[in-house]
RNA sequence: GCCCGGAUGGUGGAAUUGGUAUACACAGCAGACUUAAAAUCUGCCGCCGCAUGGCUUACGGGUUCAAAUCCCGUUCCGGGCACCA
């Protein structure tokens, strides 16, 4: 055994042991409770970043902890391997996406192994492999036949110069990122998943997910956005519009219908198109609305603009004519693509009406009297609920009564009814890109859209493809798209769109259970492992990925493939890793960013940062604040350098110690030094213990008082650590381990009693640390002769006898201010404590002779005397 | 713009969930060891004040015997917004 800690040797020895014993290979075992611990799989972007290290360390700590607690633990790993970056790499470097992706997988897999994660690698999957995506295609055809997948027009970002559909990410300030051309909205046919069919279930089931963070459930509830309201029909007439019909809108504020002064439709609405046909000015406005991307954040922050179509619809209750406006804030994809506007009681309508001089009609009385006088200048809309005014027969009704009365009257006229509306929209899954799962459909002029039959699956993605960044590569490959109709055999055209990569990540967790099955998508093993007991991943996936996975699991359930409805029983959402950024501003105003590794930070005599210089030239650089680690700010810290210098255990320990998992983690190199120092001390302690003969026999039940204090302290820290493990608060678990080592180092005696307490304490320390720093724990456990394999050791529990205490200290407050303390027997009654507190010198002094008005005793904590 | 979070010493963070604010670390300062340096060890370390003491958990109010924690309002920072993954 080395006297100095040498992480590289320790880690390769431990990893070799796990490798040769297949320590993490698992199978179904009915005798033990199962624990399926899953971290979100990585996109193989090139190399691991700090966020990956954090994510997989959290998952690994949970997996190893539960294993020691007696669970049959599965922790698999795979690759979310389809996606845009591979195509971008192909465009800029000419490397084929498949080659680039598999090379990245190789490298990153090596990095994961070096970190010592307890992964069952026999279950590895890559979503770009035909053995994976053929089952996705197979399920697609089933869902298509069930009607859960359908085709309709969808709006995309169109780059008119590159003749390409752009992702929202590729639209910057309304322009294509490569061409710089102003992006247009374009409608194209796309396949959709009918997630809205599950809206109610996805919403209701959130109430049965106690293991999910409340914040994530709230976000999902709001995203699904169930609202109860009224569908209102505004009829239009042959005389005014040239044809008869109704304009449908949905509103949650039917009580304000008598205050509607206009209606607004989306630029893509048929009425807008009709009106624009004879009105060049309006046509130009509709055209202007087509400019810019489709991202909601952009649409919502845009300046609200509109134009009168000249068309008029009829108010369903008053019979008055209301103008129809085209407005850029009305979205064709939401609801009916039209809204009724009540400027007096809606902020956005109020601003719009003010801008264009549209009438404002007050119909709700403000509860705080602000808008009593309708003639007074309006400053703002009154959007609260209240009693109706200026509404004829509805005057005096409150929100519920008015909504019911108006809905009933509309229904009687056949011009509307109550209904439930969801904000959730169906999931558009078609992508006009190459590096994705081909959609298994064939377009036949006679038979329509025909699914590819099972025996022709998979529809393999061709690899000999040219990627230029212009247009869809597959749509240019006749060898790919030319085919025969499976139904009639006539020449037909294969679908050239690929699937949204969120589809792959919506079911991968089930495939891990049976990745070797070439005959079925999933089998009985999936029902053994599902649902996932613990899922770990970034908070940025709180809505889309997690909601799609919840939907997909239900769709698969309804196809008879799995029993579970919910995929993830417990969810841990991890915070991002951020770091300081440093820059210099060039003469052209452009910032050049320097990596923190190349920058020296200067501090004053108290350690406050006062400036920074570039190590290369000694000249100053500016501090750019704390930012998410990114290429653009050049502030990423490469975990590989950290592992090379300090070892995997130090990297794991630091990242777990630096912040609680759900919080943002601020990177600092000096903290790493501290983690490394702690492990060196652990090693030295273990070395000394091993030299002194290693593990000792069982501890005496009643050690001498001085030792009893030390042992109480150690078991107290253990109790805290176990509590914190349950809360996933690993930073304080590490703190507790540090406190235990501090206590152990104070135990100087060489006598048998002291050595017994030390030996017990160190065995507790190693087991507490083993999920976090498994390599050093594994080696020291053996060197100190605690056993052969710490993985098989029982999890340590505090001993009640060790924690027992005769006398405790209580804090003493006078009028809520801390004025001293007192010692009382642990079992003292409240009255006894009160008397002891009143008798203290501090109480006498600060009460200044006044009688106590009240004495509050908080058991085991404090006494507060109020005078 | 909308939805969801966050803010505690020079720094990361802790606070048994309403009960000793600043645990455990990092950085810093002082000392020991050393020819010297590294490593290691010991002590100090929120702010103001000579001090009894006072102040302090982004900011402003409130509830309470007691608030970092609960309520109302504000500011700033972060995540998501349906084609980044």
C-alpha cells in the first residue's frame, strides 16, 4: 500500500475489479426490490462537459447508495445520437454525420468509464442504430393506424435564400443564421402526434406524482393549460362578407361579451385571406405578418400591429356589427385563430384599441372604484372579475352567473356553448432534415399515405449522402425516395422527412430493459424494470422531454406494449453548471472571450477579486460575470483536464460538494483543490489505520466518557448524512463526512478502546463516501481489512446508544434576542426549564427586574422570556 | 410578453423546514515545521465599535414571543416557451 494517495493507481485498480467481476451487470430478480436509476442520456456532441459529469455523478451516487441498501439496481447508458449538430459538423468539416457521431460516442464512452460510473454497459443503445429506430418506425405505423398520428399543415421557419426550413435556434433576430435572409413563415404538410387526446390524463395524473418536484408539475399543468370557457360564434352574412357562416372564437371571459367591440383574426385566417384579395394594403400587411420566425417568445414580444379588414361580423347577443381586424398577435395555431376583443377588461386588447382608436366599452364594475366614471380617461384595463354593468339583462350578475347566463343564451340561439380548451397543441414530428429516423410512410397518388409494412422495416437512413445546408438531403436522393406503393404496387414516393429527435428520447428508457430483442420493441423485462424509480436530468427538460415521455408511455400502454402509465416515479432536476467569463473588447466592439484556465484572477488582501490578467501576456482582461458554460463565452472547463490532474474521485467529490443537486453550480478551481486535500487526508488516515493493523473487533457498548463524546459526534454526523441522503442533499453528506474525519483525527489514543472507536468511525466514513468516491472507498475498505467488497457492505446506521445524552444546552432569549444559554438534564420538564432559565444571570440582567409576561420553551432548542 | 425558479460573509454554501444565522469548505491573514519552497499542522477570519454593545440573509412593508424560512409589493439573475438537446 502506498503511503501517499495516488488516484490514478487507485482508480484503475478499482475499475479493474468491477470490470472483472461484472459488478454492475444486472438481471431481473424477483427476490429483491428493484431500483431503476436513470440519468438522461447525452447527445454525443464530442466530449463530456461539466453538466454531464454532474448529471451522471448524481445518478451514480443514487445507484450505488441504493445498491448498498439492498436493491437490485439497474443503471444503463446510451446515446441520443440523432440531431442537428451532426449535420452542422458535416457542413463545416465534411465529416459524414454517422462517422462523426460514432467517433464521439467512442470518446465519450471512454470518459464515462474513466469516471467509474456503475453502469451496465451490456444494455447500451444508440438511437441512430437501425436496431433501435426500426422499432420506433414500427410503433409509428401502429400509432398511424390507431389515428394517434395524422397529417396536417404546420407553420415552419423558411429561409428563402438557403431554401431550407430552419429550427427556431437557427433564427436570430428574424434572420437565417447562415444566409442572413429575413425568415418567412411557411405552411407545409407534417405528421402530428395526437398528444391532446391525452391532455386530461396527463394533467390529472400529475396529482399522483409525489416524487416529482412541485415546480415541474406546475410548469406541466400550465403548459397543458386546461381552461373552462365558452365558444362564441359571430355570424357573418352574405351581404357583408359575400358568404354566410360563423367566426368561432374561444373565451374564458364570456362574462365580458357585452363589452366586445371588435374581433381579431390571425394573418393566416381564411377571412383575412379573403379580405386581402381585394385590398392591396391589407394584402401587404398580411404579407408583413408572414415575416419573422414562429417562436412564441418572439411573437409575444413583438410590437402589436393590426389592420381593419373592412369585414363585419354580427355580435351574437346584441346583433350589432363588429369590425374584423387582422392582428399579428393572434396565432393561427392556437384555438380557432381568432379572438373576441374586450378592451375595457383585457390588457392586450386595451393597448391595441388605444393604438388604433377602437371603442372601449366598460361592462365590469371595478371593485376598487377605479373605473366608476366611464367618461374618465382610461389608464388601464380592468381584468379582474366583478359584477356586470352596461350589459342589459345581465347587469348585476357576478362572473359565474354571467358566464352561465350568457352561455345558456348563446346555446339557445345555436351560437355557442361552454367547453373546455387546452393550451397544449398536438406534437408536430416531421423534420425536413437528414440525420434523424426516417418516417416510415409512402405517398401513393392512388392510395394516399400508406405505412411501410413491418417486413420492409427498418427504412434505413442512407449513409452516402451529400449535406450542403440547402434543402432536405433525402428529398434530393431518388434512390431513397423512389419506391412502390405497398398497397397497389404502383410507383410511389417515400416520405423524406425524418422524425423529431424527441421521439427517440420518449421511449429509450424502456428499450434499455431489452436492448437485445431483435423480434420486438419491448418484452416482459420492460415490465419488470418500468417505471423508472429515479430519473435524473437537467431542469431545462421540465416540460417538453418529460411531457412527451409521459405521453409516449401511455400511447405504448394503449398499444399493449407496457403496463406502466407513468415512466418516471421520482424525478430529480439538476441545476446548470456555470463559470466566470473573461473578455477583451476589440476596436470593432467585438468581444474576445478567454478561457478561465488561461486567466489569472487578482485579489486584494481580503481575497476579493479586483481584476484579472491573461496568463499569456500579463495584460488585463475584463470580468464578464458568471455565465452558463458555453462555447460562445469560452468559459467551459474541460472535465478531462480535471480528471487527468486530480482523478475521478476528486472530480466527483467536488461536484457533489459544491452545491445541492437542484441548484446552479458555480465552478471554481480552488474548490477542487480542497476536495483533493480531503481525499489525501482520508487516504493518510486509512494508511495509518492499515499500518496499525486495520479493522478492530466490535466496539464496547459503553466506552469511557471522552470516547463516548467522540462516538456520539460521529454517529450524529452519520444520522445527519443519512437524513440528507434521503433529501438528495449530497453537499451536506460530504460535509458530514468531512466532520467525521475531523473528529477521527482528534482521536489520538493508541489504546484498544480508542482504536475500536476509530475503526468503527472510519468504516462508517468509507461507506458514506463510497457512493460519491467509490474508488478510494473500495481500495481502503480492502486495505483496512473491513471486507472484500464495499459494494456488499451494509449501509451504516447510527446506533441509538451512541447518540444518547444526559444533559443538553438550551439557548436563552429575552424578548427574542439571544442573551445566553443554560444546561439542563435531557429529560427536564418544561416548568423545570422555565425556572432554570429565569434563575440564570443573563435572564436577571436583561429582565431588569420586570416580571416575565410569557415564557416560551421550545424542547431541545431554546427558551424565550418575554417581558 | 407568458409560465417556473433563485438571491445568505471576499467565494461555494449550511441552518433539523418558524426556534443559536453564517456549519462544512475555498480564499485570505498569522504562526509551526523546513537552508528554502511545496506539502502538512495550529490559530484567526460577517459588518460597525476601544468597549458594554449594535447591525446583518437582494430591497420595502406585514404576521409572530420568535422570520433567511410565512404573506404582500419591488429589483436583479437564471430556466422554459412547442424545430437546440
